[in-house]
C-alpha cells in the first residue's frame, strides 16, 4: 500500500520517452563513490568504469505520470557472472513514485525539479534543487536502430538502509536512435554535481541514445546476501 493505493507487481510502464548517455570514467573514483555498497565496479578497460546518465518522461504507467533523472554505474554482481546496473541516484518530481520506489525496490529516489523536453532535434533535461542547478543533459538523436534489437532484461541493484537488493528490470524500447558522442552535460554547484566531477565528468560520452517509446516492467526486489 502506497499512500492508500495498492501497487501490484510487476509494475508496468506502458508509455514513456527517454534519453541517455554513457561515459567512460575513473574506476578508482567510482569505487570510492560506491564504497557504501560493497560492490565491485565493472571495468571494460583497466582503470575505467561506466557511468550512465538518463532521463525519462513517464506518461502512462502503474505509478502515474512523472519525470525522472538517473545516475547509474555498471557493476559486477556479487552472486553471479556478467554485469548489472547499480542505481546510485534517482531524483523524481512526484511524491507517490518517490515513496513507491523507496518502499518496494529500495530505489534512491528523492524529490527534485526536473524539466524535460523532447523535440526540435534534441532531447534535454534540467535537474534543480530549489534554485540551484544540479545538472543539465542535452542529447542529439542519432541513427535509427533496428526494431527489436534493443529489448533487454537487466538486473538493477539498489542499496538502502544497509540492504542490497536486486530487481529484474525488463525494457522494450522502440523508435530508438543512437550515436557515438552526441550529448553535452552541464554541472551546477550541488553535492551530486561535485560527485560527478570527482569521477571525471563532464566530458564527451562514449555514446548516447534517444527512445521515442519505452515500455518497461519492474518485478519484486529480492535481498542479496
């Protein structure tokens, strides 16, 4: 029960629009940032880690309409091979989704002012804490990606109140465009921005993408021991 409403699992997102950029950053700095989790950082190259910044406009879903900005890192799962995504910071602009995200999955959601724009040849997002700029991300569309080639099931990890959790996160995107580079990041005078500077941002991303229609499903979180 979230604010008097029952939320059934899996939570379904039927219509959303998104954009993201992936950056190659300093692995040692990311290990310091994620030291509270006990997780190992995934290094595609020695001494380098992957930081993903994304923003989503949720239009139709079980948690209602809202805006979201995400800071995530690729990590080595503690109990299986391959890699997973650790959700480090997840500001949203709605109280209901903030409470649901915290209680159901342990997502690090907090309230912020998030302005999104899609169209005019680019996608852009501005995150503010009151009058203070936290971050601005602008993404230019790239080449169209073949339909069906980007659907994925991802293990998303969170850490809240001393508990590490894993949630299976399924994505079914369409109208996807991607390109090398293609994004510009601006950071303001905020602790979250200073943390991003500490890992080597802003810089040119490895690649960026936009998603015209995104459908997602979030299952039940399970504790990882």
